[in-house]
C-alpha cells in the first residue's frame, strides 16, 4: 500500500513536535534526524487517515452485504408465503390448469430473481472480504509507520542523553580547571 506524500507543515503532526524532536527549547543541541522524525510522524498521520478510510469502506460494505442478505431473506419469505397460499388454494380446488401454468412461470421468474439476489450477496461478500483485507493492510502500514517513529524516538532519547552527558562532562572539566587555576593564584589577589 502506498501512502501519499505528506504536505509540509509548520507543526509536525503525529504527536511529534519540534520540542519533542530536539529536546527542551533551551538546549543548543539539535537532534540530527529531527526532520526525518517529523516526516515519519506525518507518515503516521497519513497511515491513520488511510486506516480510517479503510475502516469506513469496510463498514459500508458490511451494510451493503447485510442489505443484500435482507433482500434474499425477504424474497425467500415472500416466495414461501405465496407458495403456501397457492398450495392451500390447490387443496381447496380453487386453481385451474391456467393457474397452474402461471404458477410454473412465476416459479421460474422467482428462481431467476433469487439467483440474481444470491449473486448480489456473493458480490457483497467479495467486496467485504476485499475491504477487510484493505483494512488489515492499512493497520499493518500504520503499525510499521509507528514502529519507524518509535525507533527514531528511542534513538533521539539516546542521542540527547549522550549530549547531556558530554555537556555535563565539559562543564565539570571547566569547573575543575577554574578551581585548579584559582588554587595557583596568589592568595593575596583573591
């Protein structure tokens, strides 16, 4: 399944904003893959939209299948009722040869109608199965996109932690140098 190319936006969707990508705004450290993470966040949003569309299509196809099933049920019920009425009339001797001939023609027409309704049900089932497959595909695509973002977010966390450690080490080193240079100064100058 191909996901459409995202549109550039100022705020990255998908719960990935620039502070989340780069850490606190007071940090001078910028995560080198920030734009990739923002892009992948937009891909997650597009995958969510594709999943929502697939779910909507599948639900519409379920309604169409239910409607087709209902049409078959109603036609079969009507057929059974009419056949029961005709059988009762036959038992009472109310039917003539002409009525029996019409009954046979009617039965053929009803059979053709039922066959068409069953074809519609089969088509609805095929469409529904296709809709379910597309929904699964969209769900899988969303899971893959989210996994991509998760990998980058974990990488960003490791990167920012390493950068904080480097910054703290530089600050400790600078503090130690300042203390050491202060110890070498003439005590009278202090």
